[in-house]
């Protein structure tokens, strides 16, 4: 046998080719395991940070959506539209005798609608 013996202090090590290969494989497996574990943890933290940033973005978008809804409802209010029609466009309200109410004939299953032509 061609086994080499090394003495380090009180320990004796047998350095042959087979044990060297086993040791290299074990170290490689251990390093791969550590890398996989650390890589998984890093990925978990990255996903956590991404979730938090998406939550903040969602809150900001919901806030913007609420303010836009409020703005849209104020811009489309009948009082504002009437004010613009009178002041900017010079329109006037028609006299009551010039207003004609049209009622449509209700069919079975239809619900009455205040706007003609809309069911």
C-alpha cells in the first residue's frame, strides 16, 4: 500500500487517494448545501422586501384613486355643470311651459327609468 502518514502534534492522518476523494466530495457537498441554504435565505429576504414595497405602492395608488374619485364626483356634480352652462356658455333655464316630460310605456319586466331610452 502506498499510504502516507502525517503527524500533526498528537494526530496522525492517513492521506491516500481514496480518502482524499471522499474528503473533497464531502467538502463540496457541504459547501453546496451552505450555498443553497444562504441563497434561499437571500431570496426570501428579497421577496419580503418586494412585498413591502408593493404594499406601499398599493396604499399610494388607493389614496390616489380615492382622491381622483372625489375630484371626479365634484367635477360631474349637476350644480357645477349648471354653473358652467350659465356662466361660461351663456345658457339659460327654459321656462316651465317649454319643458315637456316624456314618459315611456313600461313593458313587462322593465323597471321605470327617469331617462328616456335607458332601461
